[in-house]
């Protein structure tokens, strides 16, 4: 079974335009770009577009995985709670002849838009190339394996797979996460300080004899 892809909140946040809109909710990440293209010009897209690149878990009941509800003070009926304004696939408060409910699944229940999982916790690491002495600081997902972190690092070194990855002189198991490899998290006391880099765990790369490219 293929592992899901994890994203940091920062990675989600850069998709924040009408032509490239991602959101996260209830631990998952969704690309709603096709939805906005399909309903282009619809005023009911506004509350969604205003939250581009953000987490909207507060829109949902974590137990039902559905939009929050409340009792409408005017009708006494249970309605969806949309303080930012009614949005796409939310029925109008009163019956209307122009309301079409033949859209199938509402967008928030449609897994076609799902692209991965939102990391529950990110962490910073330093990757040091011992051959070139180049150092790169990366924000990664705590759930990612070293192999998946390697994929992130390819942006800075296309030959990353040609190196042996070590921490404190010990070879790392690339199929395991940082914590599973015994790599401690940075000291929270120093996080955000000017010296934060000094307390990020370091991984040293030792060059092998081939030039593998991924």
C-alpha cells in the first residue's frame, strides 16, 4: 500500500490564489483548484477563496466530519453553521426554486480533491554534505521517513541517493522516521531564537562511489 504524502502548513499556505488553492481540514490536505474552476464566478465560492492556503478544521464537527450545525433562531431548525457566509453546496436557509442539489457529494466529502495529509508536527534538521561542506536547513514532517526527506533534499543535491546518511556517526535506516532513528528534536527552549540553527539535529552525508540520480 502506497504511503500518503505529508505536507507542512507552510507548503499548504503557498497555494493561496484562485488558480491554485489548497486548504487543510481534519488532518488532510485538499487541492480545491478544480472545484473553483468548475464553479468559476459563483458568489458562493467567496468564503472558500478567502481561506486559500489555510486550515479550516474549525468549520467542521470532528465527530461527524461534517460542517458544524446550529439551531436557526428564526426557524428553530438545525442548519449548517457558516459564520463567514453561506458557501458552495450549503443549502439556502429557505426553499428556493433555483437551488440545485444534484451535485452529488458536497466538496468537503469528495476525496477526489485530497492530495495528502497535514503533518501533526514539523521539525527542523540540518543536512551537511561532508564532501562539499554545504549545509542545508530543512523543515520536514515528523511522520516522514528518511527516504521521503531525501526526496525533499533532492532540490539541493540531485545526487543525494549517492550518499550514506549518518547521525552521530551511525548509519540511518532510510525506511524509518527521524524519531525512529533516535534523532532528538531541537530544544524547544531555543526554538525561535537567533541560535535556533545551532540546536537543530544534524545529518551528515558521506559520498559513495556512484552518482545515482533520482
